[in-house]
C-alpha cells in the first residue's frame, strides 16, 4: 500500500471523489504542510497556520497507478486558480500534490507538465515533499456520505463520471471491435447518466451514418458540417450546446431535444472517424465537466 496527498480545495469533495476510485483503500481528510502542531479546523480556517486542506490517499499500486491518481486529481481542480477552488477562497484552499518518496516526483511531474502544456501557462499547483499531515476532526471524515445534501465545491456529476469512466474502461478495455465498443459505451452512459439520447454517428464518405445508440429513433444520416454533429466533425472539436434551438442549422431529430454535446472520435492518424452525440430533454444540461469526462472516455476506449 502506498500514499499520496492531494490538496484540492475543500477536502469534503476531494475525499469523496478519491473514495470512488478503484484501488484506493482509504481517503482521509486532513491538514498538510503547515507551521503548527496538531491544528484544529478553527485554527486552519484563519489562514494563519500555513496548512492546506488535504486528502491522504492510500492506494494499491497494482490496481491504480500514481500517474492515474494524479491525472484524476487534475480532472477535479482548476490548476490556474490561486488559493481558490469553486466558491472557497484562502490559502487553506490552495491546490497541491505532496509526496513522501522522492522517486515519485518524476511520475507526478509527467502529468503536471502535460497539464501545463494544455493550459499554455504556468500552473499554480504546489508540488512539494510532505512536511506534515494531521487528520481532520471526525466530523469532517466522509462528510458527504453522512450529509448527501451537504455542501460540495465540486459538481455532483463528477462522482458519477468517475464511476462511469472506470466501469467503461473495465468493461471494454480488452475489446477490439469498434461497433461493439460503441454499443456498450452508449448503453453504459445511458444507464449511469440517464441522458435523453446517447449514441454514435460513424463517418462514411462525406456523411455521418447512425451507429449504435440508446434512445428514440434518430436521423439516419447527417452531412459534413451540418447540424451540431456535422459541425463538430468539421471543426474537429467538442461542441457544448446549451440550447439547440439557438444553434444555426440545428437538425431536429427529436422535438424533445433541448441541449446537446458532441465529442469527436479519432483514429491513430488523428482523423475523425465518428462522433459521440448526447442529447438532453432539458436546457443547459452540459458544461465543461461533461466535455472533460466524455473526452476522457472516448480517448481511453477508442483512441489510446
């Protein structure tokens, strides 16, 4: 069993997130890298002790790697926000990764550098050896399990997405047939997320042709650059559409569709070979959280 320490803003949500990760034995809320002994929450809250709200993650490296855990961590923080995550502000809410084995630093730096390249600017996430760690009071441990309606700075759908991502990767990891993977990816997303319509359109010539899906009957073919799906193909980027009725040239496969997200799928040469299309019967359902996790799913199953 190994340990790593993540400071990701309010530790209630960070702990609950890592507790969902397969291979994590225990996630403990606490205070790290401060300047006093045995701090209490009320002291840490003043921002005078130097401590960051931190989660100690104990994990089995045979089931989940440090690189994976670090990658997950960056999925639930804003690495460009200094001393603030969500609505929580103060040095106690700074972001950081604290390690106890110097041999682990290159692994963390690999992910850190990748995230920095994506951001295009320096990150404000600390990367330091662990100096000290004190478990938080019992009332803070497993807070969201005890208080399901309690405050969390993370979008609650993050907790469903981490379970969905792991389920899809476990279920489809060894499959090589693309259509089979599309079928079960659609089914698992529909089952776990309960979206109105989930499915794939495959690139065939100059059109998108309907592939495996979950939901009501849909358009059989969509032209290049047409509608949300065809535009995502043409632009080769994920499109998040809060109101489909405001999207120029929207193709109404169903009158019940109100918002939509479309994610391109690539082959080894970087060409778009399909798109994942998800519709909701409510407006403004999708945002950057959905885009991040759906892109992560597509990459792991079809492109990695």
